């Protein structure tokens, strides 16, 4: 990665939004030698309330930890999409859970990519890993962090005994991204 990127992952409590951000942040900083800041926001309820995590990933030290120019939005719910898509800069990337977000482009100057992450997670036997499907999708579409760095981060971040399931979810999202992204985004 050569440029600073601002990312927001948003959805609702219970989708693993915060863990998704922590996996990406750990992958970037510990296993891919980048600088990262992470801030999180969630409602007072554990499940069902709004949740979001904001990351800045940069090859240089990050001097201001808050988003000012959103490059990538990962919307895992309709509420998250509606709330945060206006913050996405022109030519930014929108990644969305296509079964939970009613995609209506706010303007033509964004790059949008949808994935049935919940369905893929259910196919793996556990709906709760949709966050790792989205992490795989983000990794594959953006090239933000090396896939192997994310796999190592998953192994260090998820509850013991769930590493294989979470890695399989990551791989499912990553493979889908590689098969779907346009040639202009291929590395």
C-alpha cells in the first residue's frame, strides 16, 4: 500500500463490526508494518444498536486519529449505509452486504461492490462469521492489507477453537472479491 486510507465499517451490534476493524488494524500494523489508528462507536445495547469502527491505515505515522476524508465504507446494515454513505468521498469505495442493504447509489462517482455475506456465513454453518466474510471481501477488493497478514490476525483475534471457521469465512469473502472485481482493480 502506498497511500493513506480512511475506512469505516458499520452495521449493528452482534454483527462483529468492532472485531472486523480490530482484525484489519492488527493485520495492517503488526503483520504488514503499517501505521493504524482505530476508533469505535456503539450504542448502549449489546445487540441491535448501531456500531461502527473507523480506521486510518497509512505507511506514515498517523497524526490525527479521526476520519476526515472517507475512502472506504463497509456497510453491513441499511441503517449504516444510510447514515454513513454521505461521508464517502467522490470515487470512494462502498462495500455492502447486499441482502441487508437496499443499495441506491448516492451519486455516480463511487465504486460499489456488494456481497451476500450473511448467506455465505450461513453456508459455512454460522451466521456470526459474516464479519470475517466482509473482512475477506474488503481485503480482496481493496488490496489494503496482505491476505496472509489478515489470516494471521484472525488467528490471533478470534476466540480459540474458532480460528478455522473464521479463516474459512475470510477465504470465502476474499475469493468472491477476486472473482467479482473489475480488471481495473486487479493487482
